[in-house]
């Protein structure tokens, strides 16, 4: 894993101004971003058609991501375009003899 990222989780505290959960940093360290398989979706929301591309993020095996966590790439050794991108964890998955915590993510576009 040659990229670095921060994994944040919505906490129990709520921002008084926005009413949104305050994010808590769960992990900062190495990660790897890659596409899992080409799996695009084009949902419609509010009359607009969106495109959602499924990606995969690998984290050290000791990190246990949860659905709703946000992974933000803070540096990439091989692709400067990844730096600053954020992904929402949709489904972590486990397997026997794991060498990393792998999770499916969708890119967060603001």
C-alpha cells in the first residue's frame, strides 16, 4: 500500500450549526485505491441522472471500516489525481487469510 488516507466515522456529537454528526478520525495511514470491477449505476434523484462508480479501498488488516465511514486520500505515490478524493464505505468484506481490510466504496462528490 503506497497511498495514505484518513478514515473518519460519524460520531455521536452533532454540529450545532449544520445538525450533522461530527466526524471522528478512526485511522490515518497506508491504503490502496483501485477499481473492483466496472460497475456503474445511473440512478435518478430530483430529476437529475447521476453516475456512481464502485471502487475498492484496502486498509491494514487491523482496521475495521463500517458502512458510512469516509475514506479521504491524503497522498498517493503513483497517482496525484487521487489526493483529496473521498469515498464512502458501502460494504466492508472479510475473508479467510486476509492480508488487508478490503471494502467497497463509492466516490463522494461535493
